[in-house]
């Protein structure tokens, strides 16, 4: 079965990869933290897919919804702060050792271009790191060396029991 939305396919692939890696180690330590900004038409459907996946694999899931505040401007920074505050809360609650994110090369390129357009220094143009400690979060990004199209292709080759 092909998932209806490309982003959902990558999420599914990412979750499968994490389960495969942790199966022999500590699958019971895996917790999914899902943020739904509600900014795209398919956001609710994707959230339901992630919930079904977690239920199928008996993985705890924490979800948080973004709600725009009337009169306030929504920015990339406000969404990022919202997301990482939530991740910090979830990692503390579940005593997680790491926050593992599904950022890929396309995200990396977007980050570097955004920083460049804002006049960042050369050091600031280095982009995201595969491993980084920031504000109480030990962050891992295992897919930074993969292009989005590679992840889509891998996800297309998988079956999704939902």
C-alpha cells in the first residue's frame, strides 16, 4: 500500500527504521512525539496514520497541536520554539536519552539557504549537525546524508500495514 502523502511516507519509513534499530536494543524506550501545526490540508490524516502506526507497534505517542493566537504573527522561529519546547517536555517526561529527528539533506539545504539569505556568518552556514546538544536535548539526525527523494524511494518500496 502506498501512503497518500509523501511526508507521511517519510515519517513511516523513519519510524520503521527506528524500530529496526532499537528492536534488538531498547524498543521499549522509544516514544513518538508528533507536532501537528494544522497548516496543511493533510495534517490531520497524517497524524492519524502516525497514531495507528504507534498503536500497531505498541509505541507510546505524545501529540501537541499548534493553535495560532489571534493578532500574533506565526514565524518559523515561533513554530520551532513551540516544537522544541514540546520535545523537551516529552523527553523529560519519558526520561529519554535522545531526541531523534528525521531531517534530511533537503532540510539541510533549506536551513543553509535561509541562514545565508539572512546574512549569516560562515560558521552559521554550516547547517545542522548529525549530533548536537542544545538546551537539555541530545539531538540525533541520522538521515542528514540522505536526499528526500531517496527516502521517498525507500518508503515506496515498503508495505504499510494500517
